[in-house]
C-alpha cells in the first residue's frame, strides 16, 4: 500500500479527510488489499488479537490476496473504525463488544458478567444457536456483518492493587475502574465503589490510587505492564473477553462465491489461531504472574454463586426480558 506524504504545516482537517478518503478508496476489492484493523499491538507473543490477525492474513495470502494489518488504533478509534467498516473503507475490524451495541442493542447480552461459564461454553452457545444470525439482523442493514468472535485473552478475572479477593464481601474494600455507567452499576451491585476511567488513563489511575483495579483477561495486565501496580488477580471467569469480528457487508456481499469461501476459510483459520493462543497462554499465565510478583487467588466455595446473583440484579437495566430469555435459552441448550 502506498501512503501519501503531506508535509505542509498548513494542511487543513478537510484536506486530511480528502487524503484519507483517497487512501482508503484504493485496494477495496478482494484481489487487491484487505485492510484488517484492531486496537491492540501487532505482537502475536503477547496479544491474542494479533494471533487471529495473522491466522487470517496467512490464509488469505496463500489464496493470492494481500492483507495489511493496522494495529493500535492506527486508522481510527473504535467508533471511527465502526464507521469505516460500515462504509467499506475497512474490510475487517476487530472491535470491542460494546462498539456495535449502538447498531444492535441485542448484542449487549454478549457482555453480561457471569452469564457464560467461560470461553468454551460461549463458543458452544454461538455455534449451536441463532444468536449470531439475530445480531446480524441489526448489523447488516448498517453495512456491517458479524463473522464470529475473537478472544482478547483468557476468561476475565478481577485485578487489583490491594488484596486477594476470595469472597464477595472483599469487593467493599476496593474502588474499581469502570469502562462506562453500566459497569459502575455492576460494581455497585458487588458492593464496590468505582470511577469511570478511559483505558488510556488506566495506568495513571492505578498509580495515583484513583482506581485500584479492573476486571479483564489475566493477560491484559501483563501485556500492558499494569502488573507493576496490580499485585492481585482472582480467577472468576467473569466473562469471556469476546471481541466481535466485523466485516464490511458491501465488500463481503460483492465477493464471488469462491472469494467469499476464501474469506470464510481465513476467518475460521484466524479464530482457530486465536483459540490455540489461549491454550498456550493458559499454560504460561501462572509463571508470568509469579515472575511479575502477582498473587493469584480463587474464590472460596460458594462465593461464585453470590457474585452471579449480584450481577444478575443488573441485567434488567441492560436487556429487555425477551432478549435476556433468548440468551438464557441458548445457554440452557448447551448445559443439558
């Protein structure tokens, strides 16, 4: 891909927009460049998203096409990339689960804490239900198609600076970083206080004590270097850190049958590479936490049920009764 070099300091926002539109307008067909964007680093060793990106890219490359990976929000933040994929400017986008909720409120069920019992169950539910199809009823008319879910890491747990969390009552001693107002309500239900902090400001918030922890995949604190502050991690399987794989519907629908099959195969290869990354990291995580001086704890017997009940009290504010029941029925099918 050729980049425009604009050196004049008088370049206006309008001129920049025109230049970027020109850049994105090139390579839109399957045979040319496929742009794959994500917010994480292009580092397979530490980033599960990168494992998907390279699994996808390597498969497409073998099919005589070209994939360019744009990491670290290099061509836009989450909201901007969603707009670009809906317009066909980006072909593949690894988004946060919260991003497409503006188009599909039904998708909020994917983000509910303690609803799924881990990645394995999540994958089975998605494979044996019509939840993805239901989400796509909302997304496709907006120019976006959900192809599946990429995991940003292992099942999410609770990271914090202060103490080993082994029971629900321990949460009352913590002030957590919340991503949005919904998480504020979730932490309140657990008995913890919280404050909304953007991800870019989390390290500073932990260092200054504005926040004392967050819930995320265990590899997240290692990848970001937050283990210098976060010295406690509790295995809880709060949620599978699922990130939707979004493609441009205009681009995908415009492919020939064989080209679409190639993209589907590459997507499957990317997901397989991502899940293999999880298995590999599951064997390494205890060692990495030990090397970083992080204490790893499990919940006391019976405590997970208490967390589940507290979290469930917030579901009604996030999903309609009908939508929640749809998710519960899909989960119940694989738990039989």
